[in-house]
C-alpha cells in the first residue's frame, strides 16, 4: 500500500517550523505560569474578588495551574502537528526519488 502525501513539500516544512516555534513558546509559557509569573496576573485574575488574602491566593494558584496545564496541552498538540508535518515531508522526499 503506497502512502500519498497530503501536503506539498513547502507546506510540510513551513508547518514543521511553525510547530517547533509553537512547542518552544508554549513550553516556556507553561513554565512561567507554573512559576507564578507576575506578567500573567492581570490576565488571569481580572475579575476575581475574595474575602481575604488566603482565599485570593488559593484562587490565583488554581488559575495559574490551570493555565499552565492548558499551555502544555497545546504544546502537546503542536508535537502531534510536528510529527504529521515531518511525516509529510518524508513522504514528499520519498515521492521525489521515485
């Protein structure tokens, strides 16, 4: 059974490069969220109101953890996209040799 590429050679390489960039960016962003970077506080805690500081810190920790996990899941999706793009590049290179 012969496999036919779904993407052309230029598109598969472009998608591979964008996937690598996305993996790097989202992994770093997830790490910063896990370390509770202050740069994300305004976006994560926009409408939060709490009775005392302990409740506020608990809410903030939950929001930071959820955001970190979400960015790592997005990075995992980029890993799958990278694998698909590299496979397409391999199929294109193989088809050129035939």
